[in-house]
């Protein structure tokens, strides 16, 4: 029997835990955690992501602010803003919503963020700490996937995990984390140059699809009984919705699900976990849990 992993349920449990902790902090006279999102330009998807993060801040009792800048902002002006946020003691953590306009180096911007406030976990110092198994801010999507595996008590030790995609924000960190002690997977990373990708994916006890190609993973690529985690979210045209589009994952859910022991749907799987994991990182920042 296939079990559908309910990311909304797990996120709701975590949301209640975080909100209770914030209420306790406030009752003790402490300041509520404070998250700032920096938004450059007016890309529709980025607006939606930042809007959802701000809404979730309200739900868990955090203070929050979105700082908006036109896409004509220079790199130096953005770096100056980051320096101000680094120095602002009222701000526990902040994120710079990606992508940035072409004339701004994302690498330089990420490296300018104080690692202690880097709640997205994209700064190389946090990446290094994560790989070394030290306390670190772990990027929200991989962290969310780990929370799902833990909540459903899915066995990972000794399992072969095949990750499709090697981005810095999903594929590489989740592959690294699952290979670490405690998770103990044997991990293979596949990417656009992998030979016989379908054959490799078929050997996976756990398959994590994070390539951004709608319905790429089909039933013939998945071993009977596998755990399938679908990270992809792409808008595809649809005649069945008023908006004219729907969200599609990287997995052809209808035909893959019957073969799986566990599978995440899109939407409602990994997506809700990403935002709540960012909230947890912000709480950890406010409590100085990662950097003392
Ligand atoms: P990305 O474009 O940065 O990386 C995609 C990776 O997939 C690359 O490493 C590339 O080598 C690999 N790839 C591309 N085509 C391939 C192919 N044909 N075969 C094998 N590998 C291939 O993307 P990303 O930022 O990692 O995001 C991946 C998907 O996950 C996107 O759909 C994105 O929207 C989604 N996403 C969802 C969440 C969430 O909260 N659920 C968070 C982040 C990203």
C-alpha cells in the first residue's frame, strides 16, 4: 500500500511547535524572532514566495519585514543594504530572494551575508559547516525533506538514495546530508550528463527528484517499494484550471505512486516544508543555537 506523505500535516505540527516556543519567549519578556526578506525587482514567483514567508512569520508570531528594491539597484547599493542588516541587532536573520538581476553577482551577495544571520544556509561558511557535520543553518528544502523522512520514520540506514539534480540549494546538500552519520544512506547524484539515468534511478531505494523537469520520472524508472520525494515545482499549462496553469512535480505521480512505499505529492509535499524550515532556522538564529 502506497503511503502519501502529507507535507501540510508535518508543516502544521512544526508550525504549532514553533509558535508555542515563540509565545513562551515573549511570555518571558524576550523579543520575538525577527526575519527580513530582501526582494529585488518584481518577478511574480519571487513575490509569491516572499509573500508566503511573510504570512508564515505572522502565523508563528515572528516579526518580519520585506525590503523591496527596484531591479535598477546597483550591486554596491545591495551590498550596503546587507551590511546594514548584518549590523542591525533587531534582525535575527535575513534572506535575499533569488534570482537577482543579471548585473548583480549572487555569489558576492551571498558571501556578504553574516553567516550568523544566514537563515537560508547559502553562505559558504554554513555549507562548509554542514558538510563537516558542525552546527549550521541547513538550506530549507533539504532540511524539510529530512523532517519528512523523520516524521514518517522512514528507514534510511544502508539504503541506496538516488538524487536527481545537483544544485547548491537542493541536490548537493540533500545528497551530502543523507550520506552523513545518523542517516547513513549510500548516495548517488545524477545530473544532466549521467549515462543511463533511468537505470541508475531504478536502483534507488529512495529517489529524490530535484531537476525542475515536469513529470520526468516515470513508473519504469522506479523500483517497486521505493520511497519517492518529489521536489520539483513547475507551472504547466492546464485546460482544467481557471488560471490556465497547474503545478507539476518532477514525478509522473499517477503512474509512479502505485509502485512506491511512500511518495510526496505536488503540491502539498516538500513545498510546505521549505517555508516552515526557514522559520525554524530563524528561531534558531534568535536563540543563538547555531553560532553561540
Ligand atoms: P536547478 O535548475 O538549480 O538545478 C537542476 C539540476 O537538475 C541541475 O543540477 C541539473 O544538472 C539537473 N538536471 C537538469 N536536467 C536534467 C536531466 N534531464 N537529467 C538529470 N538531471 C538534470 O534547480 P533547483 O533550484 O535545484 O530546483 C529543482 C526543482 O525543485 C525546480 O522545479 C524548483 O522549482 C523546485 N524547488 C522546489 C522547492 C520547494 O520548496 N518544493 C524548493 C527549491 C526548488
